[in-house]
């Protein structure tokens, strides 16, 4: 009997895990850039301008989108295969798979995808001039910082954003552990460290993204 389907699934899991770790790294960079707006709007504008004009970043963003697409597609395919192969689920799960949100990864992933489409659309559509208008600096340049501030002055959107980020945090918590487990880096000797590192990463990144809209809305900065 051919082992092709088995190896095909393993390959998809490995690619999905590598893309997931790649996206986890990107989130740290994205959070660092967004955090600049809490200190100085001009710093944020300079960072956004650099990201929007640097040729390497412009090429890299398509690599990022490709990685994100692979992560989603393989995740959906593997989840469907799991549903078809064990509709009643396993009665017992390994300790590393007992995260409360582990069985909801596909659902939180889909919700996050919808959120990202809406969130990025708010900026992309304005930047393209399709909806609203792009605020301008005194020198006539694009004021991305003011665009962010304007968006986070709407209470309804802030509430929506915070809820989505919290869901992303639960997704990240299990995703970090799952990626290392898939790559075979789940030895009992250092698993507690990986588990703790993943939990710390999820908490710090989630709080970082939540603080930004709340500080802006409540005019703390």
C-alpha cells in the first residue's frame, strides 16, 4: 500500500508549521511598527513610509501573503481530512494537544482571516482612494498615523478589533506549541520551556495589539 497520502499530510503539516512560525515573527515586527504611534506619530509615519517605499519590503510582502495563504489552505485541507478520517474524534489526546482552544484552531483561524481582510481593507481602500480620503501631513505626504488614529476613534470598531485580537491570542497560544510539535521539537525535557515561551509570546503580542487602540480611543496618548 502506498504511503503517499501519509507523507503528503506530513509535508503539509511541516509547511504549515514553518509558515506559521514565519508569521509569528512578522507579528513582532508589525507590533513594533504599530507601537511607534503611541510615542510619536511622525515616527510611525516614517516607518510606514519606509515600509511602503523600500523595494525589498515591497517584494517581501508578497512572500508574506504567500506564506499566509499556504498556512490557511493547508490548515483547511488538513482539518477536513481530520474530520473525514475520525468524525468522532479521539477519546484521548496527547498532553500537548489539550489546550482548551486546540480543537477550535480552524474556527479561530477563519475568524482571524475575515478580520484581517476587513482590517487591511480599511487602510488599503483608503490608500487607493476607493473610500474616504487619506489624511495628509503639513508637507503634503500621506499621514498614515492620523488614519490609524481616526479609525480607532470609533468605539464600535475598537470593540470589534479588541475581540478579534483576543481570539488571535488564543490561536497564537496553541499555534506556537503546535508548530514545534509538528517539527519534532517536543521532547519532554524542554517542552515546558517551549510551552511557557509560547504562552508568554501570545500574551505579550496580544496585549501589545490591544493596548494601541484602547490608548488612542481613551486619549491616553
